[in-house]
C-alpha cells in the first residue's frame, strides 16, 4: 500500500542520539504521527501527533513503519530479535528501516531473518544533514526490496529532498562506508 498526503501516517522510531532527535523533529514538523518510547528522545516533543509507549511491543503494535537508529550491531539485534524485540510483534507486511551504522553483512543477515517473518527491511543512510532552502534534509540512500522502498518513499519525501533506491539490502551501508573513507582522505 503506497501512502499519499491525505492519509495519516504513523511511524515508530526507536533509537538514540542526535540523528534520532533530528528525524523526530523533521517528522513532527512534516505532520507525521510518531510512536516513541517514553523518555527516549532529548527534544521537546509535546505535540498532538506524538504518542508515547512504554515498550517495543506497544510501538510495534501501533506502527506499520518503524525506523531504527542504534549505535552498533549488538544494540540493533537486541531491539529487533530479543524476546521483547520489535520483530516478534510486527504484523506481516510491516516495514523496518534501519539507519544504524553497522556492516553491510549484518544488514543482509538481519534482512534474511525478517524476510522469514514476512517483514520488509530496508537499510538507509542519511548522506548530508545540511538543510536546503526548502528546509528538507539533503539525501538519503536506501537499500532493500523495491516494493517496500516504494511504500515508504512518500513518507521520506516529506522530510528529505533526494531519496534514492540503491538495490539490495546492505547497499546504503556500502555507500556510507565509501563516503566516510572519502571524507577521511579529503
């Protein structure tokens, strides 16, 4: 199901750090309804389109799209696959979009596990956080199933100027690593 601007979109966000706060802020400003863990976000989110939950189960139950932003692979695997993890509570056809900085190989392993559960998985990398004149983030690269990509594209186009599909899961992580090496050598 592709979403249009007339539909109410409710996204779960599970993460920590400044990137998570940035996405929450942009989604709120775009009028997207969010499901967040209580006290997990460092910015003021008192608005009518933010719903707070006390468990990953509750976020998964109330979201068809979940964005994860974890500091490393073990943290990502924990929130996805532990007994109380997100993947144990999602409906078939739900989409997880991961923006953690992890290896492309781990992304591919996670994708395979979620496919067995009939959950779509995309990996994404935000390449440039700088705002443009349109107050949108600049570019996001996404790897994964093209059907899932098309399903979430309208949501991300609300906050990101240029969203590109790169192909298979892990692709955005390869590009993220290449950009990091290029920036380091510049």
